[in-house]
């Protein structure tokens, strides 16, 4: 079976990658290989078209391929909350949470990731058009095999963008090298009220797989929960994964990044979270109407979310 991840050399979807690389899928009787398909809308399109079996990606990104959530099922959260950072060039000396200082700046963001930043700015009283905040793809971030975070960090270092809205790996590289500084870390309290719940990283599959092979869907979720638990018990396991799939520098950084993310490692997808994601999706124009929580989330497996 095949698992698509839209940003591989990253912490964003790491529990899904680790489930494959550390053998947790295999322990549940599944042979699952993880591969990069960028951006997230292409990953979900591959799921819809039967090219892959699972996606580890942003929850709202499913709407790129599954109109009004029809045909997709969210099995569990890889972690909680909107997980991207806003990092700006350090020489701009923009203070933490000083969003007014973004006026006239160029910020790189991936497709379907960019909408989170746009909506956040609107909620904070800024208008990207009126305030000349240029949110656009990062130069060079093209092709389905792009690792966006690394490309964003390189573009920031080269000065082709003033900042980026991207994952924790890109952030770690930019900050530790002195090139960038964090302006927003939504998961840890920055940003307008409610932006934490705009989206979350999830393990998703098709409605047809859940109906046809519920044992497979259940096994995949068991593997995810077991992986989250194992990383909480020993975050150094992340380095083992990194050394298999990442370049050397990133392989040695990933355990520290995962360690900081552990408080958000919870597979539960609550009704409140889905209501918030759907409201966000309607606000950014990618969802009309609504569907019941039980038609979006594979609730028949919810008892596994906090299993031990």
C-alpha cells in the first residue's frame, strides 16, 4: 500500500512517515511505503484517483479533491493544531507577533498552505491585497517531488523572499543559521483567536476503503497511535527515521523538533475541531455547505485514538 506525504523532510506529517519507517504499519499486518507528493492537493488527488491508499496531510487539503468532504474519511490526527510557522528575515528585525510589519513584504507559502496565513492576517485586521503582503509560491518550489520547507529555507537565505510560512524543519534551519526569526508560532499561542483550529495534519483514506476493508483502516490507525506513543516514550527514534529518509543535516535535527511537538501528539479528531476546520474552509472559499461529523471522520474507530 502507498502513503503520500506532501512535505517529506519535515516534522509536519512525521508520525505517518515514522509509522512506515519504524515498522508500525508492518506490525499491524500492512505493507505501507511512504512517498513525497507535493503539494497537498496533488496528494489528495492521487488518493481520490486510486493511485495511493493513504494521505498524511492537512485536513482542509482534502477538499481540493473531495468536494464537500464526499468520498474521504479522516482516520486520526497526526498532531493537533495548525502547524506552520511564520519566519521572516532576521535582518528585518520584526518583533514576535508584529503582523503590521509584514506590509510590503514577500512571503513564500505552498499551495493550500497559503490560505491559512491569508485568513490569519484577515482575522488580525490586515488585508494582503490592500497592505501589499505578497503571499506566493517560493521560487524553485515546483514539481511533485519538492520538499517545500527546505526550498523555503534556501530561498530565505538567498534573499529571494522576505519570509516564509512553512514547517518546523524550515524554521529550525532558518533560525539556527541566523537567517530568520520566528514571528508567528500558532501552536504555541501566537496569532488571532481561533487560528489554532484552522486545520490539523491527519491520516486520511477513502470512504470506499473504510467500507470495503475496515480492518485495513483500523490497522492503519492502530499503527499511527502506536507510533505517536513510541515517539513520546523515546523521541530519539525520530533520528532513526531521519537517517533513513533525510539528508544528514536534517536527520540530526528532526529529533529535537519532534521533541517540541510531542505535546500535540494526540490522534483524536473532535467535533469541535471538524467544525472549526469546516468554518475555516468556508471562509477561504473551498467549501460550500457542510457535512455531518460522522461523514467526515471515521468515528467507528474513535476508540483507538487514545488506546494504550
